[in-house]
């Protein structure tokens, strides 16, 4: 049996042990408290073992080498928290004044579909599809067919469950795979998009080359990339601390710079037609507002629940609850470590956003040349 097949079988088996067979019917807090205790402990250990505060080359190499298992474990333990706090699209967005949270999230997805020139009937690949929130929205919005690729079995099972629930199973499919080593035939997809997912790659050139391979000649790839901006200085300890908090709390082996990302696209063979940091704008309501706890940004009444859960106060409340539940044995061991890591991420994301050292929405649109060989 090949190593890849063996890894997939092991991860699928582990997902069953951890989350049980009935994936989908429970989400958020209800799903979180019903995990298998020893499997949850193992998943937390696998995720956190590489984050020991070190940022030297050896430590980075370890995290880069173990990207697949490490990210798989990360999403095994955070998916319920994400769904509880954020909904079923796991990304940031810009906000218009007065616009509610979920409308802004959908608009951010529509904008990427527009930039990728997705048309009715196109076959589209969603790289790192989460639980399928964006794929459901984009397939409805454009009338295209989407295959979501993901290496996390728990999220895949949820994505399939939601597709069925919303009667989208004819337009959507979700498949297991590592975006560093895709199984699709070359030149398969009309368009490809990725939303805040390829930052988990150990090499951006690696993942972009795979996308280039499976995209048809003349096709478009559009991505919201997580990168450190030109203001970031890796040798500045305060900057590196912010990047490390984002890496630790978001399960990212290494945050790369915007220049590395753009060069990686070119090296993969793409012609880059758009390179724009959407966070570098004069928006009155910044993209990181849901994490700040600053009530002045709340847009309308319907946002209060989401805002409370994701705000500083709401996160402290969740951590205290989780810690209490863990102490009395109602939540799996290690759960508080996870909420603490998510807290570090939130602190790093807000600091990175405020200082414009980091963006979660570096928009790249890239074309595969019409006369490309592969
Ligand atoms: C922040 S989530 C974004 C999910 C989705 N794009 C969305 O916006 O809702 C990152 C996603 O990338 C997936 N991912 C990370 N590493 C991967 C890999 N090596 N191969 C495939 N998917 C991966 C994760 O499992 C997760 O679904």
C-alpha cells in the first residue's frame, strides 16, 4: 500500500473514532462535547506538538515537514469552534457600513467568483473547501459545478451533509486529497479558486503548481491569500511574534510574504493579472472587527450574537466555559489548550491587521496561458 493511501485510511479511521458516524446532524457546541475523549486528546497533542514557542529554522522545518497531519489535526479540533463562532464559511471579509456579517461574507465570495470569471456550467475546483460554505454560495450564485478538495475528513463529511440538506448535491461534490499532491487529471477544471486555505501549504509554489496542472489552458485561478505584507520584517521580534501567533493559532506551518506568493504564482507558470490587497483600503469597518470586541463596529442587531461569540469578551467566556466543562469531564481533555491557541490567533490577527503587517485577503487573479502544454 502506498504511503498516501495508508495516510488517508488512517486519517479516515481516526475521524470515525473522534467524531463518530453521525457527522452533520450536530454542529458547534453540541458536536464539540460529544467527541471521543482519548481521540480528542491525541488530536490536540498532534496539532500542538510543533508549537513550542520556537521560531528557528529547525522548528520551522519540523512544522513544514508535518504540514499534512498537523493541519488535519488542527481542523479536527477547531471545526466545531469555527462553526459555533463564525458560521460555515471559514474566512474573513470586508464590510460596508451598515452591512450585516453574513451578507458581507457572501459578497466576499461573490466577488472572488466574479474575479475568477466563473460562469454557469463551468467545472470549478475549490481548493481547501472547509465545510463547503463558499462552494454552496458560489454554486448558487453562478450556476457552476464545484468540486471541493480538502484533506480533513470531518469537514468533508459535513460539507456533503450540508450539500444534501440544501439540495445541492447535483452541483457539488467534495473529495479527500492533499492540495500538494492532487489526484485530478491535468487540464480538468475551467476555473479554480481558493479562500484562505493555501496558506497551510509548506510551499506556495508547490500548491500553485498543482493548481496550474489541473486548470485548463486559458483558465483562471483566483485566490484570497493569507500573507505578511511588505511592511513585515522577519528580523523584527515584535513582527515575528505576530506571525507566530497567527501560525500557532491557525495551524499554519509558516506564514509567507506577499512577494513570495506572487513569485510562486509566476514560477508555477501563471500570468498574474490582479494583485491587490483588499485589506489595504479606507474601509470604515475593518475586516478584523469581529475579533476586536469594539462594539462601535457592530452593524446591526442581527450581528450581536456573532459579534459577542467572536469578540474578546465572548472568547473569554467561551474559554472559561470550556475550561469548566473540561474540569468536570464534560468536555474532552485538551479543549482549553485549543481555545487558548485560538485566542492567541485572534490577538495576532488583530495586531497584524491594525499594523498592516498581515492580510487575509491578498487577491491574486492568475491565468494559465492558452497555449500552455500542461
Ligand atoms: C481556513 S479554512 C478555509 C475553508 C474554506 N475555504 C472557507 O473559506 O470556508 C482552510 C481549509 O484548507 C484545508 N486544507 C489545509 N491544508 C490542506 C491540504 N494540504 N490539502 C487540502 N486541504 C487543506 C483545511 O482542511 C480547511 O478546510
